[in-house]
C-alpha cells in the first residue's frame, strides 16, 4: 500500500494533523496502539491569559481564532459539539496578583481577554474569596475524549486507521521507507511522551510532567464557569465537576495515587469547604509531553528527512495544535518555513 503520510499516534496532535492533511486530499494512515493517551484524559483547557503576572499566551491572537474555527468545522462535519466556550473566574490569592491584574487591565491588548474585578465582599456561590477575583473572557475547554473517539470513527470509515503497536525495528528506511505492508512518503511521529524512547527523536529535550485529574459528584451550588485557583475546576453539569491537575516531574508513570487525589481534594476544600463532601467518580493520570523551551517539536530528522515529528504541545495542545497542524501541512506540501522547527536543537542536542 502506497500512501502519502503514515502518522504514529492518534492523540490530539496526530488526529488533528491527520484531519488537516486529509482535508488537503492527502492519503493518510494513522497507527495507534489503542491505549489511553494523555490527550484522552486532558482537560482541554484554553485560557489566553495565564500565570501570576497575567501574561498572554504566545501568539494567542493567531492561535485562538484558528482553534475556534478549526473546532467549529469539526463540529459541522462530525455533527457534534467539541469546544465548550465558558467564562473563567480567576481567584486572586494575594495583593501581588491583584497588582499585576490591575496593570494588565490598563493595557488595550488585554481588553479582549480580561473582564471585571469582583470585590471579595460579594458572595459568589459559596467560594472562599479573601481577595478579589477576576472574570476572564474567551476561555473554554475541548471535549478531547469525545473528539478523539469521533475522529477515530471517521478515520476508520476512510480506511485510514489501523490499531497496532509500533516496533521501531520494523520501520525500514532503505531502499525505500516502509512499515509492514505500507510504503509512505513520510512517517510522522505523534507519540506524546513515548517519544523519549524513539530511536530517531529521543535526543530532543522533553521535560515530561505527570498530571492527575479527578471527576467528582457534588451537591453544592457552583457558578457555571471555569474556576482558576492555581488548580482548575470545570463544571460538567449541575452535579459533576473535574478538577486538576497535579504537577509531578519525578514519578513519570500513569498510576493514579492517593497523594495526587488528596492534593486535589485539599485544593478544592480551601476554595469551598462545602465541597468537602464529594463522591469520586474517576481518578486518572497520564504524562504531558512538555519541552525544555515550552515550544513544540516540529520538523524532520537531521539525517533522515523522510522521518518527522509533531509533538511537545504539553498542556496547551487544544489551543496550539490546530494552527500548528495547518502550518506543518503547508510545510509538508509546499516546503514553506516551519514554526518552532526542531532545527533549533540540531547543533546542541543531536549527536552525529
């Protein structure tokens, strides 16, 4: 079987890149082992302004409208709703955060993303707000598990999906690129954290992070808004919430732990003691493929140009992947310049 692109991994990066290439009439095959990926349990949060200093995400004015348009097209094509736009309440923790926030509110280029400050003397659905809290705009979350399931079904109907575990030794580079019965022009690795074991791309400086997430049932009134209080809380409906995520660089496994669960429940208790009585519905853990410079890894192997990588989006995949998948498709088809190319690490990290 001769195809254009063989994509390894059906997480969010592999799925959206495959979709983009197929919209451009490319012949694509996706190989996936069928196991739960970090994308499937991810919250899919999109938040334009983050951190203690309330800094706009890099290229947010390009990335956000592209992501919204991308997901809207997927909604229409797959007859579902994948991106839920929902305002966010940022609970300010101290005077320093408040001062940073006030400075940003004076800057015109932040007006589209930051709303009003609400004073702490105003009761907000049983939340503990010793300082003020801020309303943030153009925030939301992607239903990643639903989207990946629908895309998998779509790929299957197009004969573009195969469930299989990749053995790197089965990939033949010479005299022509080949895996099993497939002869692609290009193999693109979208393996998430598994890339650290990839013999062609393990030299890239990943900084993997384990995160744990809880889905809970509760009986208290909460605002129908995302809450940001160093952790995050997403109201799924009147009775269910998701809260996350822990941040662990040392224990890089996918095991859900009592330590992680207790950390999240304590964070929840501190912002709303009435939420102490909850029922645990789900406790999940996985590993985010973060990178040393917090920029994704996109591009071709320095010695084997027919091998590529599209990875390293970390916690911002829902926001970044739509635009980067379009740019990578342009580069693959028309040789246009790549954003965030891995060439930046050729000299310092690739051992010839």
